[in-house]
C-alpha cells in the first residue's frame, strides 16, 4: 500500500519504520502472532524480502495452543519466514518465584536464546514489537530488552498501539483487531509461586470464557479463587443464570474453589494495581 493512501501522520511513521528496517538490513523478529510483532514482521518481509526477515516464535506454556497455532497459520498464509523455538520458562528460578521482576528474568533468558539464533542466522539486529505506549506501564521486561541490545523499530518510529492497529487494518492483516494477549503468568499475583498446573488451569479457564463469546477476558488466579475480568458491556451476559452455572462448573472442575467477577471490569495490568498502591503509601 502506497503511503499516499494513508493519513499523513501514519504515512510518515510508516516511512520512518521502513527506513529503520532498510538501515538494519537483515533482521530476526521476535514474533508472537500479536498485532505488534505481526505488523513488524510483515513490514520487514515487504521491505527486506523473506530471505532477510526471519520471525522466531517461542513454543511455551505461556502461550495457549490455539494462540500458537494461529500465529503459525498467519505466518504461513502471509509468506513470512518463521522458526519455532521450544522454550521452558519453568526452569528459570526467577520466573517461578514470581516476584516483581519475573518478566525480567524470563525475557532475559528468552532473548539470550533468540540472540543465539540471530547470530547463527547472520541477522544484523534482533527486533522486538514494543511500541510507544509500552513506555508508560510498569514493565520490568523492558530492562531485559535494553541489556540484550535489541532493536525496537516500532517504538523508534514513534508508533502507538492505535497506529499499529490502523496500519495493520489497512494492510488487511487478519489480526489487526486481535485483543491483547499478555502471557499467562501475568494472571498470577506477584509473590505467588507459578506452577505448570496454575498456568494450565488459567489457559483452560480462558478457553472456556472465549468459547462462550467473551472476546476480551482475563482469568486472574488468586490461590483457589478465580477472578474474572470481562468488559462491562458483557456483565449482563455473564450473569445469565445458565451462563453463570456453566462458568462456575467449568472453573471448579479446573480446581478453583471460588469464582468471582471483578466489578471494575477488564483492564490491562490489573495485577500492578496493588503494587502501585503500596508504592503510593510508601
């Protein structure tokens, strides 16, 4: 799509993004199938060719099976070069302990593995899909990106999430409006040890909610309590007696003793709220 068909500001940002990719020359893109990394890999492939743009995706417990399959299918359909890397985050002590720097420990090890692939493949840069909006939230994983020396073309081009979604829509990427899917570990409160069983229960619980039509949802795991976050406009739907019974039965079968709906509704980073409250009191 020529830049002339885009709004002026978005066209300028896309031109900047493409200039950054041309300067890098041969890139390995950390790919998850989400709209950010999907757009980055699409533009890298368009600018540099599939021979100079390789996506790498980690196959791990933190990504539900259906998300992984959708990411691989998107790459195949769009002609992206893609490599799958098996990854076991449960072997990382700092991840399992689940303190506030959990993401830092996980990302550090993940980027170490990606960097090894980048060197072996001859990439000039390892690129990640973080964008301008990522600078505002509490994200300890950003420190891992800096230490690993990764490149952030979307952020460097000053692209926001809204810019990325709009450009992806105009490029007819099927995931342009895909809900944000943070890793499953983000559903567990800091300080509560992460186990494979918890991650499995969360994944199955969110699969149940998705199958029942809740497009934007989170299942937060507080010990034996499942706290459901959905968009406020879906509250009435969830409170339908038959729907409520099916959800309660499904989640108790997964090992939860109590099922609660968060009246504040879905929002990103809700597990950071208690951390922020403690910081303010201090």
